[in-house]
C-alpha cells in the first residue's frame, strides 16, 4: 500500500514488517551461547538497550522461559531472538541457564510436545 510518495510496509494479518537484520542492527550471531531449551529470566536491572523487541522480551521473562518460547511470542526467527536475548544477558538485565532435563532432548515424544506447545501460542 502506498500513500503519496511514502511506502507503508505492513501486512494486515502479520502487522508491521521489519526485516530481521534491522532488529539486530545487522548482527548475525549472539554473544552468548543459547540453545532452544536454554532458560532466560529478567533480573530486574534496567537494560542498556531498550528497543521494543528488547522490552517485550523482558516482559515475557518474569519467570524462567525457554528461548523457543520467547521466539514464538515475539514472532521472530530464533536466530534474531537469540541476539536480542544475548543483548539483555550482556547488559545484565537477564540471566540464562541450561535447563535440567530428566528426559532425552532427542526424544521424539518430548519434541512433539514442545512443538504442540509452541503452536498453541
């Protein structure tokens, strides 16, 4: 859709369209080692960077939350979410830990439950 000489980038269902490299300022790798099951939680300290995506991630992580779940709620690719979370960990606004898994993380049933939970959000 265009208005005059200005182009508006949006999709009625998806909302505003922002390129992932814009969200990460062109960065492609997080500074902190995170995987999909890593848990992140807000520390309560103010972050050095407060873009809308960073603020939303902090809101989501009042309790320990997996990287996969944060990505699903932010509706961003996991790679982009990891960079946002790494920014917050670097700024001490968030901490991270590897979850203690009693089950095998390659267990098909566990992975199906994770996928089902992500699809419900």
